[in-house]
C-alpha cells in the first residue's frame, strides 16, 4: 500500500500536464483563428527544410530510376533493331549471291548449244594448288554422270579434266598442272602441238615445228585428239615465242584463257562429248 501512493501521484501529475497543454493549444488556436496556427507555423518552419530535402531526394531517385528504366528499354530496342538489321542484311546478301550465281551460270552456258552435248554445272568446293599440284574439287560426281576424263571448262575456255570421281564430288586436274597435256592446234594456221602444264600459272605448247608461223596473241584450241577434250575448245593465247636455229621445235608459252585462280562454277561435259 505505501508503494502505490507515489505512483498515483505521478499519474495524476501526468494527466494534469496533458490537460494544461491542451488548454494552452486551445488558447493559441482561438488567438490565431484568422491566421495560421502558431504551433503549426512553428512545425512547418522547423520541418520545411527537411521536407524539401526529402522531396528533392525522392524526386532525384525517381528521375534516376526512370532514366535507368528508359536506358534498359532503349538497350533492348536497340538490340532488337540490330538483330532485325542483321537478318535483313543476311537476306539481302543471300539474294545478291543468288543473283550473281544466276548471272555466272548464264555466262557459262550462253555459248553452248543445248543440242550439241550434255553437261552439268558444278561448284568449286576446294583447291589443291600447291607447288607440285594444280587441282580443284567440284560438287558433282558419278551420281550426276560425271566420269573420269570428263572435260571441265568455263565460258572462257578449258580449265582441265576429271581424274577421279566419287558419287557426289570429283577431282579436276587443271591444265597448268605439270601432269596435264592437251592435244592442241593454232586456230588460224591449224598447226598442231601439245599444250602442257608447267606447274605455274602458264602453259607451254610443245612440238610446234620451227618452220610453223606463230604470232603473239594467236589463239590455241583443243584439236579433239586424245579422247579427252572435244575439238574447238579455247585453251589459251600465245604470250611468248622463242625460236632457236639449232632446234626442231619452237618454245611457245600459252596463257590459259580462263582465270584458274578465281573459279567458282564450272561446266562439266558429259559422256558423249568427244568429237573426232
């Protein structure tokens, strides 16, 4: 019992303080009825800078967040547009390549008569142009009636013949290979010889008599002899002539009519192409 009396006194004092504070607020409210409340003014005055600071900070954070969201969305849109551009560029490139292929194919076959001899168009799929070998690989083989010794050419002229054929590919020996030999003749004079490879980007025409009339720029064509190349195919052009008085034959260099370093598609003449 003696311990409860101080607690009751403290509680009554607390209630009295609240009552007095309320009366003071009411008095202030009546006195400043026509203007802002005195207490509210003090509170606003005290907390206004803090509120402004918080508002500014919140606005800045909101702006940063909005800017981040905008950048993320812009980045995604940029990635989408780049992907779309790449796809369109790929399609455009495919169309250009297809158009170029059609143009090259038309150029290959425009000089061939459809009734003259059968042929197939083949793509070059590999090179083996080393110091010792001048060979290309094409994507046509026995499944396409391509056989060993089939003649291979472009619209510019002879490039070689098939030396090996599998079902879906073939190996072509170029006329510049040292193992190649094409029975040939000069288009103008009809003098004959053998055009052989040198292992370089040029050929040599052998066994042309010293007395034969040969000029720079003369065309060399296939003679049709030998059972490989049909008659009349362009082989190349004479670019150098050396005559030695003690020799029986001239030394004649022939540049291939076709650019053998830049072949993409070729014509392969099929089984009944050989003419006498």
